[in-house]
DNA sequence: CTCTTATATGACTTGACGGGCATATGAAGC
DNA sequence: GCTTCATATGCCCGTCAAGTCATATAAGAG
C-alpha cells in the first residue's frame, strides 16, 4: 500500500480520519459513530497506523487513536503547484486565505 | 470510480496532473515525457477527464489537455480540518519545509 | 485516395484490496 | 482460575481497476 494518496482513497478511512480530526477516539467509539463492523475499523486503523496517519495510546483494554499530521502534510504539499489555478480567482483566493490565516504571525520569508 | 481521492491514488495519473500543472500538453508529449505507453496515457486521461480533472482542446490531430481545478479544490477543502495539526506547530512546519527544500525525498516511517 | 501520424477504445488477464466471518490475544473483573 | 469486554488477525471470496495488445477512428501529408 504505497502512497499516502492510496490510503485516503478509501472512503471509510477518510471517515475515520475526519472523526479523529475532531478529537482522539477509541476503536469502539469509531465503530459506533461510523456504524461499521469492529473488524473493519481495526483493519483500517492498522493500515492508517502503518502509513503513519494515526498513532495509538493504550487506555486499559482500549486503544485510543489520534491523528499524526505528516502524511496529510505530504498530500497538502503535493497540491501546492495546483493552487494557482484557484487562487487566481479573487473570491476563491479570499476563502482560501481565510482558512489559511488562522495564525496571526506571518513567518519570515518562506515561499510565496 | 467514485471519488476524486481514488482518481489521484494512481501514481501515473498524479504524474500526468503534475506535468499539466506546469503547462498544457498533448497526449504525445505526455507519453514521451513520462515514458509510458500511449494507450495507458489515453486511458488515464479518459479517467481524469470523466472525473473533471482535465479538459481537452483540439489542435489538428492532436488533443491538448489542461488542468481543471475543481476536483483538486475538493481535496484541498477536505484537508482543511487537519491543517490545525501543523499550523499549530509552526516551528515543526518550518523544520519540515527546510528539510524538504534540501533533500527531495527523506521518506521515513517511524513510531513513537 | 492512400499512407502516415495521433489518439481512442475494446477484450482479456492479473493482481490488489475491502468485506465478512471465525478466531486469537489480552486485559479486567469476579 | 474462568468469563466478559475490547481489539486484532487470518482466511476466503468477489470485485474492480491497471496493464498489454490489438484494433478502430480521425485528421494531415503526399
């Protein structure tokens, strides 16, 4: 299962990731929230962990999973060359910047 | 072939898209640049066009393909809820970008 | 009109992945 | 200890998608 892109091609895995984006969750919580079989949840979590999208913490008999950002950052970076196609439109640019500029302090000269 | 994510899961399609991100290209140009069989290029372009990632223009016997941004915008928007994981750690982001600037592929997987 | 160039399509094969089910591991509680 | 809860794993099967090869379409060139 090579690339990060292949990992997030699976709808159930995207659902799991989106759920974990809000906060960390145990396997059982994911199972009930997303209404999918436990064995399926575990398998997808295994794939996600092997690919570095999530990590787990042990809480008694439970395993609590949370997001690891690195693989999604890769995807985000792959999108970079394409952003000019929609940041050229002003309204789309503003929506995009509104999302990006949550952080108050502009960094020193990186790209852009 | 449902989602935009499934479309970009294919490495050759990502290569085609990245090539087209720079400028529009004919099928033959893509074939030569990426060194893949023409029939394969055509099939991937068919998939990309059906999914709205590209559109084609007719130039004599050639078909010139160019990017259409909408599906990639979808992907970009799906990433939005995850961005806090790296925009909250600006320093880590900077370190990451610095590494990316120097070496093209520091691909590594580890756990904590 | 024929030949060549450029691209698309169809048939077939192969391999990978997800779902389902049974089962294994493992920690808790009694 | 045994039982229950929580999660993981192994196996089988159906599906679907990518690659290959052959062929079809369609537009110049001569």
